[in-house]
C-alpha cells in the first residue's frame, strides 16, 4: 500500500479557546482511532510554532543556519498524519474527513521513499 501524508495548515496566531478547540480535539481523537482500527494509520505528530524552527541551507560549501521559518506566511504546517491507503481516492477520503473535523486545509500527498 502507498503511504500518504495528510498535512494540516493552520493560521498563525493563538489557538482557538478551549470551548472551540476541545470538541474538535475529541472528534479528531475519534477519527484517529478509526484510522488505527482500519489499519490505515501509520503515525502522526503536531509541530511547535514556526518560530521554533531552524532552517539549514547548504550552498557553496557552507551551511547557513537561520532561526525561524523558511518563509513568512499567514499560515503554517501545524501537524501531520501519515496513513497507508490502497490509492489516492482512499487517501483523499481520509483527508476530507480530517478537514471536516478540524475545519482547516489538509494537503494530501503521496510519500516518496526513494533517494531524495
């Protein structure tokens, strides 16, 4: 089976208040359990804010180290889930369900395990 990454794009700024976020997280926990029960779930993780990132850029024999995100934007990657699915249509269906639960854009992309 092919693996896909479901990437969560979230707006910059503070998270929603608990009365908004808590029901979303309960629904997401239930969906993640359904992913596990179906055998599609591989792993998932949330990310710290973009300001905690360090970017390494190697050029001309030197590596430049920069604090913060690579680009400035109004949204950032907040987390991801890696799933396995028989095809893109099945992966997109899981992505649709995640987007419906959390109300944020989800990018679905096949994983590439060859030489990068």
